[in-house]
C-alpha cells in the first residue's frame, strides 16, 4: 500500500464491464465516480475497469451464439480482469468493487483494503439454496470463488435492510464489516425534463414496468394484470430493460396482447425519466428484490406506483406507493383499476417526489468515503 499522505486517499473503482449491459450496475459506478470527489475531495479516484476483449464473439457464425457471448464474458471476468487487479494492487490505498458478482477480484488484491457492494444474493443461490437453483459443477465452482472473495472483503456495502439481513443470515460476513449504503436518485429523475419527449410511438396511455424479465420480477403477473385491465380501456403496456423469455412470448400470444405491448432497451436516463413521467401507472410485481431502484426513480418523476408487498419494497416505497400481495392477480387488478380510474386517491405528486428526494447518491458516496477512512485508520 502506498498511502500518499494523511490528506490523500487513492481509491480504485472496479466496475462492471459496460459491454455486459447491466444498467443498474453502471449507474452505481457512474454515481460513485461523480459524487465521491464532491463529498470527499481528498479522495483521488480512478476507474480501473480494463478494456473488454472480444474473442469468440468476433468469429463468423459462431460469434452470434450464446456460447460465444458467455465464453467471452467468462474470460473477461475470470482471466483479464483479475490480471488487471494484480497489476494495480500496489498503486492504490483502497479498492471498491461495485458489483458483488465481480468479487473474485478480491483474491488478487489486499483484501484488508477492499470493499464490495453486495446488491443481492441471487448470484450465489446455487450455493446457498442448491435445491432451488441446481447448476452444473463448473458454475458452482466459479461462484464459490466469487463468494469466497466477498467473504474476504474488509467491508461489504448493502443498500437495503433485507439484503443486510440475508448477508448476515448466510454467514457471509460479520456485522462489524457490514455498512448500510442505500442507493440514490439520479438528477435526471428529479428534474422537470419538459424539453424531452418520451421515445415512444404516440398512442393510448400506458402501464410501465422497468427492469429485467428474470423469474423473480414476476413478469407473468404483469402480463396477466395488463390483460385483465385492457377491456373497456385504451391502454398499452411498456416494458423497459428486459428481454422476453420464450414463456413470456407464449403468454403474450396466448393473451392476445402482442399488438399493444412495447419493449425498449438502451435508453438514456433522461429518456427513461420522460417515460416514467407520462406513465399512467408503474407496476413492480417482483417476489424478491435487492432494492427496487425503479420504484424511487418513478416516484421522483411523480409517477403512481404499485408494488408487491415485500419487505424491501416496503422500505423503499414507504407509504407513498400502493401495495398488493405477491402474485395475487385479483388484488393487483383491483388496486391498479382503482388508481387508473381515480388517480387522485394516491398520495399527492408533491408527497411522492418529496419521499424520493430523500434518497441521494451524495449520501451513499459520503457513507462509502467514511467507511474507507475508518478502514485506513481515520
């Protein structure tokens, strides 16, 4: 370690490869790189992510396959990035791994000077709950190395009380190494944004879902609720950020809603904010979340929001969103229908925005800086 002086802390930020297209992870890294210098001017920060190398995805024919995509990801994560980490281990005072699924990097660094942001435990489910997520031996071996890296980190940051509880219950690290660091709301979602139109074809009002289409997001519930609300209403469904699974495509076809469903990806934050602002209703029917960032983003934009009644969304939604029991289609229908017909029955626009404004990336950056100061002895 080369701590330069009592007044300077050199921090390496080890972020996700942008080519992996994880918007929430990119947002966490971007916000830390933006706000940490503002709240901790004695920190000198470097983005230390190496260039992403395309090997198999550059090949003709084979390069289009899922095998090529996943092989390139594995080589970049488990070969190239660790080599980069080894090269910089003596150039910084502390190291911040933005995504727990990159915690294999801890093995190449002085672990007593490394912090990792743990967003949820999904990546480790094949190890922690093997009966619910059976995986091949090679995959479990890779994830074991990642999990071991997380266990070795000096600090583990978590954004919601539920994730902190899960980390502790799984025995991943002791309570004294856990630091509560909630996410914030980016400026684009707090601004009026009257100068940008939603990047959507004009049409009827829409319900909105933001996030991936993985199982725990319960997109099946979203599609059923939308199909039930359509009769007698001019209404579209907009999904942002996901890719329909084969089962979801089949459900969309079976429900006869394919002509009124729109899916978008690759939007800027300003474009996403514009879509939040114009949504008739934002739905988040997940049965599990690490945080639920789209909930606070939607509230910051003044949207009416309905979410599943789970602890994490109780924490981030407070009393300014509407709660429905997980996967209770009838209850979701009733609550969404009431809010569509009488939006004034929801908490006021000012109350929703005021709640969201409490979540700031500046506060998270300040918490992270303080944790590293403590780690270095003040």
